[in-house]
């Protein structure tokens, strides 16, 4: 997939998919010369910008859909092994790091009304007024030192953070999670497989995504290292899970296709930059082709790991 021949083939395939009827031959060249550079364009060389835009319209819907899809896929909001060590029916303290829309925290808080939840994220797309009384939302940079005392939480939940954290930040984040977890308490971390199988268009797009993530100091293969990362932070692994949704033949296929569609919209500036698209019409044509390719030839796989902080003697 990394050979010159493969790249050339993918370039040709990409060209076929991204071309629209209004952009051909000399007409495209003429428009390019006449077009004044009146607006700033995103580039993948700008390290200050993430390729994922959490504050955009539609991100709350994506986050909510993802929560309930994952709850169905993994048959619950946390793994069974965690229940052996955390009694959610009593007054436990729970921290949700990277809470997004707050769907996981609010859903779990409704199920366990005697537990207390703190849910944090750097992007304040969570509810600010109407939410369960046992949930407190805080807008914090999750890569900073957490403002909580040592050994405070019975359970720490981490949302999908592959697009939010650079590779160099993960050790600090998990070290902080370890610090605030009580001895004997648990942590759960879930991430999607970002580099997925598929046809030439899917593989070409996955290579572009990998390039963008690497240029932003992020790990496109994070999902392969969850257990090792938690172990390095000091946790003891108690359960590992992997679930796959075949996108053309699964009861949750529509939900995960919707998540993919919203995720593509969130990366729109970078898709347009790396593929040379110049209008929303060209982007929509590319998006339609890409989503069709994902549904017909690809799948979505999620990985989850539960771990426990050792009990101090």
C-alpha cells in the first residue's frame, strides 16, 4: 500500500471519484486563474489545527449517536469485569474524561442515581443547564493536570480521544487518570480502528488520514496499544474487547454510517485541502463516493480495555 505504483493507482482512483461535471480541462484552469484568494484555507501543515472540529454544528449529534451505538455494540456502558470492583449502586465517584456531548455520563448517571459523576472536556458541547442532578460538567483541558485530589474516583471513563490528544500527551493523561483513581478502582478506555480495510478509494483516504494524524503528532494505530498504555501507567488489565460492524450487513450499520458521515463533515477543511477540492459541491461528491465505498467494502472496529489500579498494601 506504500509503494509508488499503489499510490499512483490510488491517485487515479481519487481523481475519478472527486471529479464533478463542472470541473474539467481548461474550464478548471480558467476558473483557477480568475479566482481571487479571498479566504484562508486550512492546510495539513498547520499544527495548531486539529483535523477534527469538535465545536461544529452536528458534533453533539455525532457524539450522542456514537454513545448509544457503542452501548448496543458492547452491551452496556462499561464492561462486566468492572462491576466486580466498583459497586455502582452505592455512592461511588466517577470521572468521565473527554465527555463530548455528555451522553455517556448522563445515561450512566440516570441508571445509577446514587453515584456522583464529573464529566470534563475542552470543548463545551455538553449541556449547561438540563442534565441529571448527579452529573457535574466542567470545561477543562484534559491534557493538563487534573484539579482533583489523589485517589478520589472509583471509576474513570475515557471517551474516544484519538483525534484530541497527541501521542506525546497520552502518558501524562493516563498518569493523571491513575493518580486520581482510588486503589482498587477501575478505568475503561475505548478507541476505534482508524485505518480500516476497503477498496482503493477507502485505502487511499485512509493513507491520507494517516498522513494528517502523523503530521499532527497523533497515532493512527492507537487502538492497537490501549492495553500496553494502561499497563505502562500502572494499571492492571482485567478485560479486553474487540467488536466489528460490517457496514453492509449489521444491525447497527446505519448508526455507524451516520457516525462516519458526521466525522467526515468534521474533517471537511482537511479533506478539501489534501484532495484539492474547491467547493462544497466537490466535497459532497467526494463524500458520497467515500461513504458508498465504506458501506460496500469496509467495516468499523472498536477496541476497549478495562483495567484496575492495584490495591495499596
